[in-house]
C-alpha cells in the first residue's frame, strides 16, 4: 500500500514537471517564430518582447531543475524513473539554449532594422525558422508520446535543416559579391541562420533523449550532418 502510494506521488510530481517542459517548449517555439517575424517586418517592439520573454524560459528551466532535484531526493526513483527525471533535465537544458538563440535572433533583428534590406533574405530566414520550430514541436510530441519512430524522424530531418542553411549561406555569399553594401547585413543574417540551424541540433538532441528514454540507449550512428560552408563562428 505504502509503495503504491509513493509510486502514485512520484507519477503525479513527474507529470507536473513534464507539463512545465511542454510549457517551456511552447515559449521557445513562439520566441523563434516571433523573432523571425520581427526580422521580416522590422518590428523592434516585437523583437524586444522576445528578448524580455527569455527570462520566463530561463525561470522555467530553473523550476524544472529544482523539481527534478526534489523528486530524486524525496522519491528515491528506481532506475527507469531516474532515467526519466534525468531526461527531463536534459530536455530543459536544450530548450533553454534554443531560447537563447531566439533571443540572439531578436537582438540582431533590431540591428538589421537599421541596415539596408537584403532582397529575399528575411523570407529565407523565416522558412528556416518554421522548419526548425516544427522539428522542435515534433521532438517534444515524441517525448510526451514516448514515440521512438517520430523521434527518429526528427533526428533524420536535421539533415534537411543543414541543407536549408547551406543554401541560405550561398545566397548570402552571392548578395555580398554582387554589392559590397550587403556585406554588413549579410554577416548578421548569416549569424541568425547559423543560430537557427543550431536550434535544429538541439531539437535533434531532444529526439535522441526520447530514444534513450524509451530504449535505454542512445543511437549508435552519428546524426547525419551536411555543412558545406566551413567558415565563420556564430556566437551571440
């Protein structure tokens, strides 16, 4: 009776913590789409809201980590349950980093609003952001459903994101060669595109955690990567 009561309490606490993960994921997805929209519409107010909203994402990660620590300390989870708790923490960390990239996108959107527009560039960024957000949403859906097949699909789609990024990179190079005035804005746009591509990496990491959670092991094969640019770091 007592063990059943403890198990029920653990499940209830874990369900509450997982709801925080879903909420966090929703905020990150909205931040990425809003930042891309702010870039395309040159909407400084929207960009500022994205930057301010990152504090809520950070706060959720802190809350999730605290809840997970409490679960471990008070409930003494078994091996399988402990794996679930650790997976939750790793997913929250991936989401927090993705939120940082959305904030960085919003920062650069404000800077780009003061520069000449590069034809078609903002639309390309928006399409990349939408594809990555869909990846992230599907990775979280796979987690909630414990769906290994969907998680594997997300993992394979990282290659598509890489190809989109490479295409955008070549597009920016063309603009820079055609007109030196495009060099400044295209540099910022490249950083944005690379940040979004890295969010795809974090979505893939979430999918891999789902696979680990369900099967007990991470995928043996390295995730497929396609990066033909080979230049420029994309921090901040």
